[in-house]
C-alpha cells in the first residue's frame, strides 16, 4: 500500500477541501479501476465483512442506491437508517448516536440538513463519516462529476466549467473540487443567489495555489462563452420547497436551454446532478441531447462512492 492509500484509511469524507490534489486524483484513479473491474465482471471484495450505516433525513435515489449497491459489490453490507426509525428522531443526541454506531459499523454515510450535524457526528464517531449531502456541500457528487469530466474530455486541468443557477451545495462542492484539480469554475446566478462568500474565498485560495480560477457573475452569456462543461441543478433545493415559486421567478433567465448551449464551445458537455425539474432549470432537448453526460454522471456516483468507501474503510 502506498503512502496516499495509507493516509486515506480511517478518514472522514466531509468536504473535498480536506483532501490534497493527489488524494483526489488517487480516488479518481481508484474509481476508474473499480468501474473497469465491474465492467469486466471481475469481483473486487475490498470491504468483505464490513458494514456501512446510511442515515437519511432527506430523500435520495442516486446516493442511497449507489452507496447500497456499491457496498454490496465490495462484499460488504449497507443498512438504510431514516431519522424516523432511529432514536435520533426522538431526541438521542448526535454524539451518543455516533458513539453507539461506532461500536457496530465500519463507516457511516449521512445525508441531512445542517452541515454542522455531520461535523458533530464525525467528531464523536471513531469510524469514517461520509457526507452524502448537507445544505452546504455535496462532495460525493462533485467527485463523481470530476470523474465524468475526465472520462468525457480525457483531462481536467485548464478546462472551464460554468454552473448556471443557484449558488448551492452542489455549486460549493464543485468550486472546492474544481479548485483542487485545476478546473476553472464560474458560477452564473441571479443577484441574491450567489454562493457563500466564505466558500468562494476559500475556493479561490485553493485555486490560486493550483493555477486555476473561481468566478461568480450574474452575466450568464459572459459565463457560458468558452465553457467546456455546462452544469445546472434545481432552483429550489431540499428544504427550500416553500420558496419554489419565488425562485422560479428569480431564476427564469438562468435556464440551460439550446440557445445557451450554442454559446458554449461546440463540444461542450452538459451535466446535472439530478433529480432535474425538466422545463425549469434545463430543457428536455438539452438533457436528452447528444451533449448530455447526465446519465454517465449518475452512473459514476456508484464507482466514485465505491472508491471513497474502499479507500476510507478498507
Ligand atoms: N444527485 C443526487 O444526490 O441524487 P439523489 O438526491 O437522488 O441522491
Ligand atoms: N441542490 C440539490 C441537490 C440534490 C441532489 C438539493 O440539495 O436538493
């Protein structure tokens, strides 16, 4: 085992900013390798006999299924735990939950609202904690996204990714992940929906070190010109349902449609973390068109999650 692999054992996966560029590239290579093995039908029981607990206080299709199937393919077992089933739902503390689950499990994946809750869980757990999405970040998504970009484009460094829409959890993780691997990331959003200033600042610091740029603008045309990757996500995230109508108005001009796609590079690829609200942030024509990488991107969640689990929990 090399030093990079050793250094990842037992770690939490809470934000891509906590990992070095080399560690992220190692995880991407491992994800590619596991994907190739699966396609060849070679078994890869790297987590035989191990168990992952998956806590969800928000809905999920991709994250849940990719972690659960991924664990199965690695020879382990995954437990689906909702807050309604756990004593967490009737007031047991996060710290006690972390201490107890650490006695049974080999890793915990959690999807929830407050990012701080994930940090608290990790602080009290003695096993790796993986962030499966918070209001602040979605790092497993960004890792799979970078894997998909590398697969479609052959490389990542120096490419331009433009994210159109809300400066949300997915945007934040793309900024951190992009900054780490040398991808220029521009967020094009309406006024008032910019990414958090402290995330922008930190991502810029990381980007400066890695020779790339992070930009935020309200000018969608300017942001899209020269883009190699166009990315979008829903206008109202989980937990913002009551703002949906107000947001529909605010984001009207920030739709990823054919007209916008034409302004990017001719070979630009289209991404969306899914689930999509077709006809709102993206049109059918674009998401189902030849430039769409959206379903490869969804598939790569499986391979990226397996790499994360194998590296941290192996
Ligand atoms: N992209 C994503 O995380 O999808 P789910 O909400 O279905 O897990
Ligand atoms: N920004 C979205 C991503 C869903 C995968 C949300 O948080 O609901």
